[in-house]
C-alpha cells in the first residue's frame, strides 16, 4: 500500500495559556490514543481527543498543562513514544534472531 505524505497534516487550531487544540488529519485512533496516553505519562493536567466523524480520518487532540508549554509536553510525549516503539522494535528483532523466524 502506497502512502502519500500530503494525506497527513497537523494544525494547531487554538493556543491559549497552558492549553492547545491540535487537529491531526489523516489519522484517528492509531496514533492519537497512544499520544494521549503518553501525554498523561509526562504529567499534563488534561489530555483528550475527539474523532468528529467516524468516516473522516481526522482527530482533534486537547492538551492542558498546569505549568509549562503544552507544545513542549506534546514533544516530550512523542519522544517517549519514539523510545518505547524503538524498544519494541529491538525486542522483536532479538526474538526473530533467537528463534530464526
């Protein structure tokens, strides 16, 4: 399956004191659910999402922080996910080597 990078975009729709609303086009639950979970892990006050229509690949992520920049919190959450997925990839590679599959 071929992927077109133009099908994926991120737009900061609203930015206020300690909060942001981000629209992600070209994606719904696959990336948004882990992102919101990671946002909670990095200590935001609130993180949630909405998928306005089930047939449209678009999600809106809401982030509120007590302290600090919510965009920086999103960056920390994305770094956390990157590390976790890298660890998962390495574990799978080790298991493939071990089992010869």
